[in-house]
């Protein structure tokens, strides 16, 4: 029946859209909570002053941690030394939360009137390619919840291949960013 198919499709589509929206909302709130806790720890330990003096960040935050962890990888793909921590931050935020939040941060990092911003336009272009894709931990949940509701028998397979999919997707995005950087020179 055509009407039944339309109703079922609408119901399933709405469930999927709500799942994606809820994941995005929860991860934005979770990152804000983590940054609040880390900032408080930085205040108590006077670590915030050291970070402000020795990095592009003003306080101890998830962005500062991820930027430091992924900076060597960003150097490896050809990002300028001045921008490696900021690019590492974007990759980390993309993996931990979503590419949407990464693009929101990229918009702030493009603005040269901000205290923390990219030094080179090449980094902005490479970041745009690097963020393009759904390879993040939230997508594993969306994949398991969304596709799993459509095919409940495949939930186990989706769970098993989730991390492999994130790794493969991340490598593809990093390769695209590397090629863009090579073309730009």
C-alpha cells in the first residue's frame, strides 16, 4: 500500500533525524562540560597560565589536549608549523564530536580578528578537506542506532566495524587534505 509505505518512511526518517540531532546536541554539551571541568582544573593548578604562554590556547581544554595529540600528524601531512596545533584541534574535535562542530570551530579560526586564528590560508583549505566526512565517534552511534533500527540483525556487524570505518574515513579525509596541500604548494 502506497500510503503505508509513505507513513513508514516518514516515521523511520523522523527517528533517524531525531537520532542525529540528539547526538549532535549531546556531544556539544559534553564538550562544553569537559572544557569547563578542564578549565577549572587549570585554574586550580595554575596550568592555564602556562598553556596561555606556551600554546595558541588560553586555558586547559579539550581543544588544547587534542591539538597537542594530533599536532605531529598534522605536521606529517604538510601543515605549516604555526598551524599544526590548531589543525590537530580540528581533527580531534571532528573525531570526538562531529564534523559540524569542527566546521563551527574552523569558522572561528579563519577570522583573523580572533586572538587564535590560522596563520596561512593553505591551512584553512586543508582543514576544509580534512573535516569533510562522517568519520567520528558520534557517527558510530548514529550508524548503530539509525541503520540498526532499519536492520536489527546487523547491529553486531555495525558495532564491530564502527572503529574500522572511522579509521578508513579519517585516512581518506586526511589524504584529501594532503593532496590539496600539495597542489597549493
